[in-house]
C-alpha cells in the first residue's frame, strides 16, 4: 500500500468510526480536549482534565479513544474534514482564480480566528519536530496544496496568473504566508482582528504571482 492509499484508508476508517451525532460524547470529548490542550499544552494535559472539562467520567474517554495521543490524532482527522469542507465551499464562490485565492485566505484566517483553541493546538503541534498526528497533518497539507494548485492552474489558463512560476514555490509561498500570519497573531495574544490581514496578504500574493494585465483590475 503506497503512502497516498494509506492516508485515504486512514481517513475512511476514521470517518466510519466517527459518531454522526454532533452532540455525542465523542465530539464533546474532542472539543474539551482542544480547550485543555490549548490552555496547558498537549504534554502537560491529562485524560482526567479532559474528562472533567467534557463532563464525563475518566473511563468514558476510553470508550472512544485509546489514550490522550489518540484524541489528538482524531482531532486532526475530524478538523481536517470540517475545515476543508468550508475552504472548498468558499473557494467555489469565487468568480475567477484571484477571487478564489482571496476567498481561501479569508476563510482560512476566519476559521482560525473563530476557533482560537484550534488555532493554538494546530500551530503548536504542526511545528513540532516529532508529530504524533503526522499522517493527518500531512494529509491536511496535501489537501491545501491541491486547492492552491487548482486555483493557480485555473488562473494560468485564464491569463490572470503568470505561466512561468514554479507551482511548488507558489504553494509554499501561500501556505507559508498564511501560516506565518496566524502564528504572528497568536504570539501577539490575538490582540487584533486576524481577518483584517486577509486582503493585504492576498494582495501581496497577487502582486507576486499575478499577470501584469490583471493587477490593475484586481488591486
């Protein structure tokens, strides 16, 4: 089984196991765990603290998760589907590639501002040298890169984005720029409106990758 097949198998397995009821104890435990991880850090958190935050007995945790590590893995798998559904919806609303890029940046910053606990856990755990949810994090990165690839290729065909750029560099530029913007916001104690950074950041991307004829129309 190759890496791509393994990731898809893992995703399907997790979706099959996930309870459909959004008010289920499974989801209550996940959301409680994210709050605890964000406040105290994953390594300092305990199953007992998560159970108390979720309003369940300690033993209930083990009906849904193997251990604390498994909760983190499920968090990334669950959030990947939830957040990327929103990303794709907003991108699809764009009339052209540049508007789609703007929508992607806006919804990305908006989702992380709306759920700062998720933002903290995601940012901290994805920047670890050794990552417990490595497969899920890599899958999220691949999904994001795929969205950017579609936007850039559409823009190139329409003459809105330069054809001479390296796609791999464009993907790293956009994902890295958004990630750094979220990181700076977190380090600043969330003291300003993160979504206000969306348009300036997108304009910076477009000025770097937009075809000259498109710049006067979009900026």
